[in-house]
C-alpha cells in the first residue's frame, strides 16, 4: 500500500518544479521597447513599507509636442520636445505598496517618439536611511505583459534613480 502523504508530496514537488520552469522561461523572455534584456525577480524590488491608511499622491497634466515635466511625491517624468505628436493626458501616481515606484498612465496610450526620462525617488521617510544607491536601477514592471526590465541608462543621481523609457507603465526601483 502507498503512503498517500508521500505520493501527494511527490506530485506537489513535480508540479511545483514544472511551475518554476515555466515561470523562469517567462521571466527570461520579457523584452520590448528600449530596455535591457534582464528580467527582474520579485524579491529584488527595493522595499519601503507602505503606511496603513495612506492615500497615494496623484497628479495629472496635459502634454503636447512641446513636452513637459510632471512630478508627484519626488518622482518625475520628463517628456522632451517632439516626443508626442498629439495632445496626451498623463497621470502619475505613487505606487501603493511596499515596492518603491510610480505608475504612469496616458490617454491615449503612448509610445514616445523620443525617450522620456523617469526619475524614481528613494528620498522618503518610509525608506531605510542606509539604502545603497550604487546598486539601484529603475525597472519597468508591465502588469499586462509580465515581469520587468531594467531601463537603459538607469543611474543614480542624488536621491533618485533615473532611466530612459519610450512608453507609459509602472516604474520601480530594484537592485
């Protein structure tokens, strides 16, 4: 007679390893836009506890071919002149969660003709004072298309991590 618990555990282990293999393949395949080809692991996000009851700061602004800058909670999106060909409404919202980041949405959805710069700030009372900025990068995390990618030109400047992007998405700090 088989030990039911042992059979169940072996079946679970086989299914779990299959899921890990499929997930690893999916993580390795995520590429698009102007990004590096390295998939982010969820455990590598830079974490700062989100205070209970806090409402994320949100700002919306109209952009056109002249470009412009939008900021919220120390985070910034700089759209260069000529990056947009039509009037576009861009909303920037602090990412509500323990990951440190910002969500940028646009109506209509956009692909910038010229790279925009995303600055994600880690100068927040909810972040550890001993954060190592030398290892931090800006990553795009695409909710619809899977895991994130490190942005080209990602670098630390002051208490912000900056990177270049060609579209709206979720942007977070990871190391």
